């Protein structure tokens, strides 16, 4: 560098102008995801949310942080970035609602190797859509450009959400009783877990092209893998208003049994029957093409069950009616029984899936 040449932030790889342009492009999307309690708009140093405390007797705040994982690799490969934001919101708010909390607001964090304004806007478009589906506000976020640490086309996204629940209405293991009924809420596919194994099997081992039509799916492999995660928050809250819900379990990493076990108290076991549902074809394709055994499939993927509700036996039929009216596939998955061994597994699967 000559003495007359001065170093700049842009020359070092950070384009402030591109960042400003990205903010302008995302503003209309962020504006969609709001609530009456939001104060101010995009661009402040902090998001402001007026909590109307007169709504609650003893409000308890719930918070959750998550990301999307390697599903982003599929979005990058297809250069389609407007759906993984929905996945991000679902992963956060559907953890919140397990406690019975109403999601209030979410803040995102987008790390990129290079700011491409249109890509940032597409990501935020998806995040805003997810917030609309969840009924929460997108209260702000951060876009960070990391040249030298990430490639120009690399990015990762995460978010933190905050919700509120009345203390007396908190859901959890302490509410669960013997005889309670376990209700499955169907997933829209893989959701946002197990993509490292799915990609390894389908792309590396089976060499299936993302743009290729797959007969079992009725669409391309890429379309199947980018199907957004179902946002259950509003459905779960509607259910708590209509039925005696003991607890929910969001089925993410670890699979159905492991996640349900997290909300089962010591001394009780949830007995689940595989014969009550047939997993979508994508699970069979992964299992067959990768020779993945059932135990590995069930601890990696949701296998078609994205959320579980544990309800009183008297309200099982009502639960199914509420979810069906909200167009959420739902069925009786099993029940809760006294454990043979108090220190044994708190959720077990038995039987076989039909045609899997």
C-alpha cells in the first residue's frame, strides 16, 4: 500500500452501504410482524415492548434461543432464502409455548460473510412470516458481516424469543397424571432437525439431485427438504383455552421419545404406539438409501410428529376436535402409566409403523 492510499472498512470486507440498503429492504417485512405493544420501529438501538401488566395476576416470562442448523445448506444450494426464517421462528416459539407461554416478541441475529441486501431481505421476509404465524412481533435484530471468518455466500441465523404465561397456568411435568392421553400433532416433514444425516444420505450417498423430481414425494428433493417447519404456537394456545392440557413437548433434536421424556415426571411413563401413524415417505427414503436403523432414525428425526400434547382423558376427544378444526393433523399416540421402574425410561415406543 502506498503512503497516499488509506485503508477503509469496505476494503477490509465490510460494506456499510450494503448494510444500510439491506435495512431499507427488510423494513416492509418487519413491519408486518408487529403487535400493539410494540413501541418505535426498525433502526433503534433496542426494541421496545410495552408489557400490559394488568392482563396478568402473576406474569412469568419465558425465553428461548435457537437456530436452524444445516438446513441452511439446502437453502444456499438452491439459492432460496425466504423459508428458513419461518423455520427459525418455529424452533423458538414452539419451545416457548410448551410452558403455556404466549410468544410476545422475537429478535433475530444474521451473520454473513458478505452482505447481499436482497438475501438479507429474503431471510427477514421468512422471519416476519413466521412471526405473523406465531402471533408475535419481530422486535428487532442484528446483521453482522464477518469477512475473513465466513465465505462470501455463507450465513447463519439465530433468534431469541420472549413469551409470557400466568404463573397459575404454567404447563409442565408436575401436571401430568396416570391415565392422561398423549396426542400427536403432525409435522410438515423433517422440520429443522437431522439435516446433517439427511444431507449425508440423500446427497452424498444416494447422489440425489436437489432439483430432481422424487416420485415418493410428488415434488423435487429440494422442495421436500425446504418445506418450512410448522408453527404450532397459536394452535397450542387455542388448545389450552379449550381443553385441560397438562403439558406439551416440542419434538426437535433427540426425537419423539427423548423430548417427551423431558416433560414426564419421575414415576410415570408415556407409552406410545408406532402403529397409530405412518411416517411421510421422506423418512423411509432416508432409512432405505442410507441403511439407517430404526433407533437412529427415531433419535434423529421427528418421524412425522412435531409436537405432542398430554391432556386429561376427559378432554382427549375435545383436543382432537380443536386441532382438526385448525387443520392440524392429530391423533391419539398413547397414554401415561405408572412406571415399572421409577428410574427407567419416561417415554417408550412400541409396535411397528404401517408400511414403513
